């Protein structure tokens, strides 16, 4: 738990917290990239069921526009490996 200072009274207050809060993406050479993380998560999820798809996701050069095909592969892999109830 971090220490915080509270300013204000009544219904609304401002809380100041030291350090990052919320979702903090891993830092890379290029800064904090959601694309780097997205590629890695999708590739790891695909690796056991679709190694070719995993490599394709890892090597996607334009994740911002090319991610949809990789997510489609991820959903298809999940559907084909699902256990019937």
C-alpha cells in the first residue's frame, strides 16, 4: 500500500499517489508499448496449439493494423481445442 495525501472536503477529493497507478505496461527500448505486449501475449497463447501462428504474431511488423488476423487465429485455435461439455 502506498501512502497518499488527500486534498479537499465534502463529496469530492483529490488523492495524490506516488509512483505509477493503473495498468503499467512493461518498459522497452521504445518506451511503454502496448503493441509489444500484445504481440507477446498472443504469441504465448498460440504457441502450444499453433506454433506457426505464434511465430507469425511475434514477427508482425504492423501490430496496430495487423493484430486482427492474429486474434482470429487465437479464437479459432481455442474453438478447435475446446472440450465439449
